[in-house]
């Protein structure tokens, strides 16, 4: 196995990780600040992808498509926060799970109703199509490099927002102690809607960016949602930094595990069985990682420690 | 009158009503269709349903009742629906299932209860070999068939070092087995991916590093869209060959340029010669506003097979009806069509190429990849 292949796989893992971060950041913010388990987060990812595909298809501009994805997902987020989620903050987690699961069904069938059952077309912009040569002779798709850059830029922006702005202070304070921040006169309802819209927009952005290299179809959000939950459990619920580290860990583990475990098994097994056993173990790798982290740190890497 | 007697009376009345109902559809048939109409794989089920209903409508018969239910691609729901259709609705014939794992959950119990099952898509090897049944007919193909044709095509094209990949589930294993059965060259690599995987960057990097001269993949539905788009962006330009499932009419528009020129194998294409096929393509497009896929053609053929058998014998005369099905005297849109001893098709499988016609991406016929091809499991079937 050559160094080039390994370097390429590390890039793949990074790219997967930063896209997971976009999903996980919104999920962890919403859970951390509002204490809400939002299963419909994957639907917002889908809304972003469909909005991008529809607008990019109509106008021919990928950038307009991205704008539409951000706007549509944020608008959908505000809408469901005001109509449904707002009534659930005081409810038990089971009620939240049931209600947001219902939202998944509504979004899925609603999207099918509007766009039909067949996958939509969304392509990467022409300027970023094809591979670029990196130092060391690595040939890597330009679009995936752009995804890594975009993900890192969003991560930096989120860090700036939470660490350096007034809204960020309120968000962090809300995550630590909801009653106290309300008592200090912060309009908690407005803050909640804002956080929800921000999380939704990030999910929509991820959907549009990833939709261009995958397929834009109903139900595309749910597999990503499961991984995003794994990420925030590893990172520690409510922590943006944890979500970032967790997303990169999950991205790298999943990608590298899929490659190296079958190779590792081939050292002492027949190639046929090694491929199958290795693939089976690779699909469990991130859950094994999650268990290991939870045994070591029960609240996740950067989760609040119980006093 | 005790409660027991009362229930007995009700049961007897129900039996009589059931008997009357069975007589009621003596000349016609009550058909239960369980297929996937929601969720990620809905496009396939919708095509099968639309093709099937087009044929029923064209027959002009009013004595055929079709009950349609959505299995959501979940085996447990398919089993519940099948129980309801067989026991409460008393259907004569079942059809519609797309996915092999669902077929394995439903078909054996359906045939064991004395009903006919005609598969418009799924053809798992277990039901073609040891698990075959006199009341089970597959109108589409045995799962391995299109992959075998891809292997044969690879030999013809002179590929000698193929990299092969498929999802890690029964039909994925059938796919790689099928390809290897016909393919005579070396393997540059063999990968099982996760079912439902959407990112193939890692696999594409392996393909690039493997020194392969061609790629064979079986990734149905959305998985194939993702793979092809990422493959095109990666700059790996090895020739690709695959079964029609990643290149059907429903998903080609979503893949776009990335699929152009790819050779894929199918038992049907819209430009196959024959009046029946031309008429099917034209009426399907007129009615539904889109081109038919191979799934639609399979639904259409399934319905026409049932109609042809109903013309000869009523369903209530099971032996005669079964003989009529086995004879398969209907005009298939594929042209020649006949069943082998295990009730799976013996048919030509074609190579086709993805082309662009105006704004629409579609397939063009190249030629026959495997002639009069039967499946490899027929010998294990003791009917």
C-alpha cells in the first residue's frame, strides 16, 4: 500500500469529517442550548439539497443554489421551531423524539409530493470539476478539496461566533444554565429560534454541498443523522469543539477503517473471507470508537463534567 | 346459545361469504401487489406498478381487481401486508416485490398457502434453486443474470484485470458471484461496500492504486448515482461496466454526463425491435409523461403474462392456470420469452450504452451479451 494511497485516504477522511461537522454542529447546538433531541435535522439536510438542486437546475448557477439551500433550510428551521418545536422544550425526550420523527415523515412525503420519487440532478460547478495535482503526486478531486476548505471555514466562523460575539456568549450561557440566562433578561425565545435557524442552515449547507457529489433523493438525511448523533456523543453534547474533533475522528475512522481492516485481515486470512470480515468490522468501527470514548469519558470528549 | 356457538356461526358465515367471493372472481382475478412506493427505493416500485397497471388498463378487462400496498422497503411490513392480502382479502395472485430480502420473507409463505406469486423484479438464488416452487414464477431474471452478462461483455471487450465492487448484502454477493462466473480475466481487487453507502472516495482511491484496466460495479439506485458522479470527478478514466440497475431511466437524469458512454447490461431496452415494445414505450410515455425503465417493462410483462394465462384457464383451476403461465404465450416487450424448468426466464441479455438524446439521458442498444441465457441454479430445483 503506497504512501500516496494513504495520503489520499486521509484527505477523504478529513473531507467526510468536516461535512459531518456541519451536521453535528447544528445538532449539538440545538441539544446543548435547548435540550431538544431533533430527529428532523436530517430532513433539513434534505431540504437544503433539494432547494440547491431546484435552484441550480433552474438558473444554472451553483452559487445561487447554495444560497437557496441556506435560505430554505433556515426558513424551514424557523417554521418548525415556531409551529412545533417550541411546544416541546418542556416535554419529555420521548415526546420530542416522537414529534420530530413525525416531522421526518412529513418532510419526506412532502418532498416527494413536490419533487416526485426520482432523484434530482445537482452537479458540481464546472470550475471545480475534475482532479488537481497535489504535492507528492496525489491526484485529488478539486471539489472535495473545496469541501474541506468550506468546512474548515465554517468551523472557524462558528468558533468566532461562539467565542467572540455577544450572541455567542448568550448561546454558551444558554447551554450552561437556561434559567439563569432568562433571569438576566435575555429573550430566550428569540435566542432559541436563532439557534435553531443557524443549525438548520448549517444542515442545509451540508446537504447542498454533499448533494452535488451524491444523489439528491428523499430519505438522504437519515443515514447522516445517525452518524451526526455518534459525533456529538463522542464530542460531548453541547460542545462545538467536541463536535469538530468528534466529526474528524468519525470521518477518519470510518474511511481508514474501511480500507485498512480488510488489508489487515488479509495478513492472516484467505482474501475472500478477509474482505468480508474486514468490511463487516469496518462498518462497526465508529460504534466501537464511540463505546471506547464513552468508557473512558462517559460525557464525551468535551462534554460537561458532572460536578 | 353459547358464545362458542355464536363464533362458530360467524365463522361459517364468513366462510360462505369467502366462497361466494371466490366464485365472484372466477373468470377474472384478484391480484395483490406489494411494492415499494415510499422512501429511497420508491422509483423502482412506482415503475413496476405503472407498467403493470398500464397492461391491465389496455386489456380492457373489468373483472381484474388489483390491490396495491406500499411495503416501505421493510420486510416486516411486507409480511404483514401479505398476510392481510392472503387471509383477509383472499387474493388469487401476489406480485410486486422489488427487493430480494423482502421477497425471501414473503414468497415462500405465499406459495405455501396455495397462492401464485409472480415476481416482477427480485430473483434471489435461493428461490431459483432448492427453494423453487411450482406456484412461483419470476418474470424478470434470476439475480445473477445481468451480472453474468456483464462478465461476458468484459471478456468480449478484452478486459483482463477488473476491479469489482458491490454492497455487502445477499444481492451484492449474487452480483459479484455472477460476474466472476462468466469473467475470465484477473481481479485487480474485490470490495464489499456498506449497503446505502453514499461516499465512495475511499473505494475510488483504491481503484486508482490497484492498476486495474476496468471496473465492474453493482450499486443500485442512489448508491450508483453517488458512485458515478464521484468517479467522474476523480479523474480515474478506466472503462466501467455494470448491470442496468445503476443506469435505469429513473436515475440517469440524476447522474447526468458522468454516465455517458458507460456500457451496461439489461434484458430490455426501449429501442429493442418489435411492435409490442414500440407501442409499450409510446403508450407509457403518453400516459405517465416519462420514459419507461426496465422495471416498468417487467411490470408490464408480468401483467400481460397473467392476462394471457387468464384467457386460457381460470385461477380457480390451479393446475390448468399454472400450465398456462408456464407456457408464457404472451407478447413480451423483450421479444422472445420462455420459462426454464425452475420458472425463471431463459432470455437474451443485451449490452447497452448510455447516450444523450436531446436533453434526456437514455440507453442505446449495442448488441447481445448472452444469448438464450438460463440461470445457474435451475439444476438444483426439484419441482
